C-alpha cells in the first residue's frame, strides 16, 4: 500500500515537477515582488506556463493577486504576502492532516515493496507524550495496529511531529482516523483506494456518443428524454451491434427560464435534470383520472409537434409543459409499495437531496443566481433558510419526488443496455464544473473559490481561450471536507452508470482560473492534489463497478497520461489530434489500447464539415479565428489531406471517394487501432454538418446545444428512423467487424 497523503514523498516529486516548469525561464517580471512569487508557489499557482505554440508566457501580477484572492489570501503587498505565508505554514502544523488518502498495494507486491510502501501519517502534538491512534472502519470494525515510527521536533510552537505507520491490509472504503492527544481526541477522514481499477475482460466494442436532447422520437416532448435513451439502447444494441452509449451530462439546471442550454454548465452536477423524464413512464400516469390524463396528453401532443420540424430545441417551453404535467402526477396518490420505496430513497439521499430541493424552491422565487438572493438566504445554514424550508415543505418534497423518478428512469436505461447485449452499457458524462452561483456552489459555498471562474487558455480550435463560467473548488477546502462534495457528486453520477466520462480530466491535475472581468487568456493554472483526487475517483468507481474514461485532449504532459493509465483509467484519442509535431498522422500502432477512440467530439465540427472546410467559413463569419481565413484554410487542408493520404496508403480509401465513404474509412481506420472502445459521434452517423456546439460563442451568436439531430440536408432524423437509416446502417456494418 502506498501513501498518497499531502506530506508523502509523492508530493515532493510533484512539487519538483512544478518547480522545474516554473524555472524554465526567469519567473516574474520587474514589477513582481519575490514574496508574491513565493506565495503563489506555496498555493501551487503557476507563475508562468507554455502556450499551445510552446512559447513561455509570464502570468501578470494582477492575475496572481486575483487568483490568490480566490483562496481568501490578500497578496496585494509584500507584507500581506508574508502574513499569508506564515498563516499557511501554521496550518501545516495542525494535529492531523485534513484528510488522509492511501492506495492499496498491487495484489502481487512482495515483502520488499510492502516494507518501502507502508502508508504513513504525521501527527503534531506536544513533545514527550506520543498520541494514540486507531481507525474506525466503515463497516463498524476497529483497528488499533497503528504503529509509531519516529518523532521529530518541529520548528514551530514547540511541537513534535510523530510519524505513524498505518496498517497495510486496510479494506477499500471511507474510514475515520482518530488520535488521542493528551485528554483530547481528534479525527480525520481516511480513504483507502484500490491500487487500480480492474478492467473487465470484454471484447472490443463500438458505440455512439450523443447529446440526448437532440435525439428525438415521435414520443418525445420536444427534445430527447430518458425513454428515448432506453429506446436507442435497444436499437443500437439489437439492430446495429453497438456495445455502449456515451451520453452528455444529464446534470440539473435551475429550472428557471431562460435555462442555459449547455449540459456542461449545469446548476448541479450531483443531481440530474427532470426535463429528461419521460412523462408517460411515470407509474402514476396509468392511474390518474381520465380528465387529468387528457390534460397531460394535450400538453404532450403540442410539444410533440416540434419533433417533426427543424426548429431549435426550446428547453424553456419543454420544461414548462413537463412541469405542469408532473405536478398533476404528483397529486396522484401512490401505492403503499411505491410510498415505501420513496421513503427509502429520501433516507438514502438525506440532507444533500433536501438542500438541493430547497435551492430549487428558492430559485423559483428569487431566480437561478443565488448571489442575487436576499443576503440571509445566500447560505444554506442560516435561520432564514431553515424557516423557509419549514414553510415550503410541500414544494421541496415535489422536487425530491422528481429526483426519485429520475432515479427510476436512469435505472431503466441501464437495464435496457444490458438487455440489448451491450458489453459496456451506458457511460454518463461528468461536466468539469457547475454554474458560478448555482445549487452546488450554494450548498457547499465555502468549498468554492470566489472572484474567479474556470476556463482554458487558447488552443488550436479555440484561439481566444475559453471561460466556462463555473467556479472552481478550492483544493485546500475540498480536502478539509474529506472530499465530501466530490464523493457525493461521483456517487450520484455513477449510481446508474456502467462507466463515466470525465470531461477535461486535467481538472484533477490543474485548472485554468480566470479572474472575474479578465479575458480568458489572462488566467493561470492552479494545481490540485491529483493523487488524492484520482484515489477518490477510483474508490467510488470501484464501488460501482464502473469503467472511467478521462477526456485527456489538448496539451497534456506524458506523465499525466501515465498517472491515469497507472490507475486503470482509460484515455481519449481523437483522430484529428493524433499526429506528430510536423502534422503527420499517427499510424494505427501508435494509438493506445485502453482508450475511447473517435474521429470527432461534440466540441469539434462534425466530420462532414471538417472534410469540406465549412466549419472555417462559419468560425470566420463569427470572428473566432486568430489568423486570416486563407491561412486557416491552408493549414486545415494540409491536415485533412494528410489523413486522406494515410487512408489511401493503408488501402482504406479509394481515389475520388465521396464524403460518406471518407467518413466510413476514417472509422474503419479506428478499428485498425488497438483501442478497446470506438466512439461514433451520432451526428456523423447521419451526415449532420452543423456543429452542435461552437466553443467561444454565446446563445445570441450561435445556437449551441439547441440543434436537433438532422441529416446532411438539415432534415430532422428521428429515433424511429435510425435503425433503417441508410448511412447509419452502412457505418454500423463497417464497425460490426469489431465483434
């Protein structure tokens, strides 16, 4: 078992890596005082970085001060920086670490490996009286075999640092470490994670990656729902031979119009959005009085008319209709058995669910931005919130009931995947963040940084950088909670998933923090304790039996991918990014085995648009190019032609082939790689040419996340037609050979 606590040897290695990166040139500028650099480093904030061209960029003083303010640190003067450093050093001498995370040894680790990898924990206490440590196990047992190894006087407060060895054979799970220091007992969370996730022995498979809202059927109420997802599982598995589905984040919104259509900027990542419910699948629908059912059916009939048109998806109208129907169903008495099941669900979810339902009820009255609420309601732990919850019990229960329905319908989707013979089932997507003042940030207000948002620096496809408008977790506060918000979020997403796709998995290593009011390019990286975050992720995935896919695209250092692979986490390979520095494509043998390989993703143009160059015309028209259009076209043509030349050289594509044939050849190439999972972007399967998301644009500029699935001519493609669609069947035949 290896220790991955903040005080272990691994932390020193990570610190050296950061120092090496920051010492690649002269850190700072003449205007930077040394104390600011030292303070930034102490909080693991990058003072310089390399951009996507490989050029070194110094982080402006204003950015460093603003990012440190996100940690609650005043770094505006050399004196305030010195004060902050003293306070940080003092915190390092607390009795117990804020959280202890250890990793089990490999199953076949020998005695020598065990001897050098004994997990350790440091306890600070008065000299001469060593603390007594014991462990309360998650299952109720206790362990007292915590051995004192050494003691070293500290330089502060007259304390001694006592080093203890934890037992090697601790079970996987969340435990509690206790320390009796004199007459006082302290405690901290102790997480024991598997050494790595075990990948089940399954055949290679291909599957669809999709945006659920765009996949409509003749039963949809204006946008795709969980009933459609279960139907797609049956079609894809039985008729087409697909082995999995990867669905966009289904996280919850505020429900307050106008709802942000982006599934990657939700109000909460802990709970799904009731807009995805299939109304007719709610059991109470079968028992409502005839006049009520007629009213519900009329609402559905009006919304279903939109499924046959190419109009943009209107979430506000869809939710208005569904909310009315759901309130009618909520008033229908439940059977005794369903009432018992609902009570059990409420007991399992506990306070977290009630807080979420309270936030939704408050949002209905005061809007979806909790920062604009009356001051006494901006925190969940005030008397005013408690009084509000007491008065609004019925409304809060309604929102809890909606989550119970979602829990049932999500379970049905997973069952549908299993019945369709899918070896990998359904993967749910986990967004990298939530709205700055949404449900999650309100429920765990002190864990989030203030005055900053999360984004990304400039890259090839987003040359102005990105600001994702979500607030980041403070790494120090997250550890102090025992990673509880992170654990709850993972458990919620994994509850009915066979796997999870971690959007921007680099967030477990570092995040790009952008000060409020600054451009996206004016941010900097903040480093997280990735060893602990990875351990918590693998622990929760192990409990769920889930496979984890990390979206590790963009500028990712090799050691990061090695760390993910070491944990048994799959990576992501996207064809257009798989090339050397000179632009030459990677041949099949250069691709990874444990990865999800795809031609494109939801953040890139559909393949048909990339092949034609139509995406550049669109980006130029919207002012999203950093270079002149002719330069972009030249570079784009060279990249596409390099892949076509490789396909022809491999005998996968004939000269003069059309767009559909080229798309099929690109996917046939993926089948030549060792990748375990081959992803087919559903718009590619039907020939859609429109980007469903254009990063760097707002809803006023481009209809991100509002386009229904359509063919190359812009005609809607319904789920009912998918199994017989000529392009869909042709591409499926190409990939069925994987089996």
